[in-house]
C-alpha cells in the first residue's frame, strides 16, 4: 500500500496510546518520495543555555510514499520512527543512532505488540525497481518545424540541461522546447543522457505531465515552477 498522511496520523495516534502512554506530542507528518529511506524523524538541535545544554525542536515525521509496501512494513516503519521521536523529544542521550535506549524500546514494543521492528530494512528487488521507477526525471518536450514532437530525458544536473537546450537548438529545426521535472513512471522507459537522440511520439497530447513541475530557462538560468499537486522535490 501507499500510505497517506491521514493513515499515518491514525497509526501514530493508535501507537502513541498503546506503546507510549499517549505522551508523545503531536508531530507534523510529511510524505517522502526519497529513494534512500522508508522513514525519518527530522529535527533541529538548538542551544538552550550558555552552558552547553541543547533542546531538540521543529520535529517532522517523514514516511516514504514512493514504494508500494506491505501494511505491516509501513506500520513497523512508523513505530521505528516513533522510537527515535520519543528519545529525541525527551532529550534523552543514546549511545548511538540505534543504541541501547533504542534497542530496549524496540524489543519492548516487538514483545508487547507482536511487531517486527528492525534496525534497518533492505528493499527487495521489486521494491528497488519501484524506487527507480518513480524517481524524479528531467524531461524535454521538443516540437519541430515539421509538426512532429519528440521527448528527451536529461540528467538532472543544471549544466547538462542548459548545454543540451543550447546545442540542440543549433542542430535541429525546432520551434519550441518545454522542460519538466516529473516522477511519472512513463519516462522511466527512456534513457537519461546528453546525447542528441530524440524520441518521436505520435500522441503528444497524451503525455502524463499534468502533475509535473515546469522548468523555465531564462538568461542562462533555470527557474522551477512548482506544481502544488505533486510533492516531489528537486
């Protein structure tokens, strides 16, 4: 399943009452499209006094919504991050990121709730393929003078985008190039490169770009026009 903010909030409240005595403060929840983690508690460590005391603030819980995972895995991920949150929000000191305090809490919750929380979880081959499929890509829609339309996927580096846009206009009879940043899996079928090979498409009006972010090139710079309907970040 792909979790929603509402689902995560419901599970957070349920687990808070069951395993943490309802003592964890409410925390902002965000969906993540990152490939590198299933969940993460982010916060800022601020100096509280002149004597070296610190306080953790500005907490955010991020849960991966990029990969279709079993519900049990999502629940265990939420619980994993709630342990981190419990330690951090109470300004407790652990021996390491997954030190003695974390492991004791993990063992307790696994025992009391018949859970399977782990220190880390590796994605299987199918999940890794999904993570790759939904990654952000830069795609160009190229319209030629003869009426044909092509697409090209470019590496995300700004220098590659600017150089390709400049050079391809010199070598092809082009009327327009539109740039987008998208995580739609449709574009995973096309290789990402700086070669001049452009793939012609028969039905450009059906390209899945309604949720893409638009990239605008002006005076040798790129400006990102964010699409509010898609949480993917550059």
